[in-house]
C-alpha cells in the first residue's frame, strides 16, 4: 500500500513506523513545508526505531491508497480539505482522533470517509515517541460507503495489531465520547492521572448521566449505569495515564474540548436537553485556553 499519514505526532509516528517496517510505501504530511520527516520511536520492548521518511510530496499523495489522519480534532477539517483535491477520489480517508464533530465539517469530501478509535498508547518525551502500550484500533464507515473497505482493517491489522472492522461505529463513538467527556476535562482541571478520578465519583456520575440522556435522544441504546460502568473500567485500565487534554494544558496547547464536551453541548442544545455539569467543565477548560492565548503562549 501507498499511505500518506497526515500529522506526525505520537500516533502518526507510530503508524508511519509500523507501515514502513512492514514494507509499505509511506510519507508523512507536516505543517512545515519540508520534504522529509524523521520518526524516532521507542517500541514497547525498549528498541529504538529511527528513520528519515519522505514528507509533503504531492506526487506521492496523488498516488496514495489511503490518507491516514492522526491530527488533533480541531486541526482535521482544514488540513484534510487542503489535501483532498490531490488525493484520488477512490482512496479512503481514515480519521483517528478523540471527540466528534469533524464528520459534519467534512460533509463535502468526495473520498470515502472512515473513522477509527484506538487504545494504542503513545506519548512524546522530548524528541522521542514512546509506544507505551499495545491496544486495539476499531475502524469503520463514518458515513454510508459505496464499496466494501473492510480489507483495510485486515491490511492494517498485519501492520499494527489489533485492528477490527465494524459496520456500525455510532454507539461505540458515543461510548468513547462519554469516556473523554469525563476523563479529559476532569484530569486537566485537577491536574491528576486518570486513576485519581476515583476521588471524584459524584462528578463522574453526573457527567455520565448527562451523556446518556443525549445519547438516547441521538437514537442509541444507553443508560447512565451502563456508561458509568464503562467509564470506570477505562479510568482503572488507564489509571497511570496522563490524559491527552492534561498533556495539552501542561504544554499550553489548544485542547480538543470543542469536539468533546463542546460537541455534547451542541447535540444537547439541538434536543433541548440541559447538561449543566458538561457546560461547567467546558467553560473551565475554555477559560484555561483563553488565559494562555491572552498571554500569547
Ligand atoms: O483517550 C484518552 C485521552 O487521554 O485522550 C483516554 C482514554 C482518556 C486515555 O487517557
């Protein structure tokens, strides 16, 4: 396969490395207009993989079989729209990011649009990307497709297991949204690892109740108890993690709040549902962002 990976952060470098090692042709696509990108990855067994790969080559993009997008949610739609003209109309675009709402922004995209959710854990430590833990990547259609793309899950599974295909990603996207609505803002506000949320059970419960109400109105089977149990499972299994939002806040970067609790607020408003706890967390994180954007960080 010929693959362009848009976004060369931790997850992007993980996929670039895995694809390259399995003999696929790969290039990275970066914001900086340079013809190469370096990947510097420490595997789960401690081995270091260092390579200089092609980047930003329009000819390569024009022959790519897949555009794999590993950008933060708020960067996705502008970046994808900029490349879409050069990408063949039949080559799928696979989005892997936290949160929801980018599909609404990419409605006019002519390529097949796929979405993915992953529990592969990778983080940046200076110039090194550390592959912290293996996980599972679930992929499937982001909107109705006119061909079968499930072969892609098999191809990607051979590269960075596990990868599984699902024809219906809706309910699992909402369950993942619930996880992110709880863990990301709370850990960013309390400046704590995921596991420390065991100290805030009431808040976790309130958020899950609000997400369940919106999820039901969106047509998905759900209950506050079911979401709560799922969220606690993820809190415990990622107890030592520093959430991506806390990492963003610590690094004074823009967060994905508009696509996590912000998306929930938009859907709640559309259904006339009150979600005060999610609204409060949204405001708190926006205030943090506005504060560091005001001082020019
Ligand atoms: O997706 C995550 C994130 O940090 O963005 C979780 C699941 C909360 C793991 O930390």
